[in-house]
């Protein structure tokens, strides 16, 4: 059976990639490696399970400290009242998202071009919607940039 790879931890991999950009040498390489590890990790890393990573080669005290801070910050964001409310999606946006999701037609992995063809959306709209749905965890970008996955 073919193993599907997609990023279950986009915020963590992005955070460590950004941290690597502000460093040089060994530390930058270590942060890039950690970002890649999180991108390829087969499970969602959460506040409840991240300490289990201490047994993984290359995940050290510094990484665990950064993860602790990350999850503490996430808890504070959840507890704090929102300063700016997200805009409510228009009925047109909801219809476009529904059309995009329906374009999967029960398949788990579908190329962007196929989704565009099936949904009737423009490439620009499909890319915007796919980014929003990925952020919401409704779909995933596979490692092949133009293929999206949705749990069936």
C-alpha cells in the first residue's frame, strides 16, 4: 500500500523554518532539520504528546523548550478573547468552498488541475480556497505541491 505523506504540523514546521532563517551555521541547519522532521512527522504534534519527541534523534532540550513555549502561547491565544473577529464568509465563499470540497468526489488525493476542472473555479480562487481549507485542517497539501489530500 502506498504511504501518503502530507504535513500534519504546518504551524510547527513553519515556525522552525522561520527560526532557521534568523540563524547561521550549525544552529540554522539544526532548526531546518527539525522543521523538516515536523513536516514529515506522520502524526499531529500536540501539547499532550510533544514530550514523546524527546526519544527522537535530533530533538533535544532546546527543541522541547521551543515546543513548550509554542503550546503555552497557543493556550494563551485560546484563553484570551479575540481582539479582531474573523470576517464571516459570504454565501458565495461558502458555495465556492463546497464546490471545491465536492470536487474530491470521494477520492483521497486529487490534483489541483482536476479540482479546478471539477469545481469550475478559477486557478486563483482554487489556490485561495485550498490555502484556507488547509489552514482549517479540512485538506492537506501533499509533498507534491499540486496534489491535495482529504481524508475520505
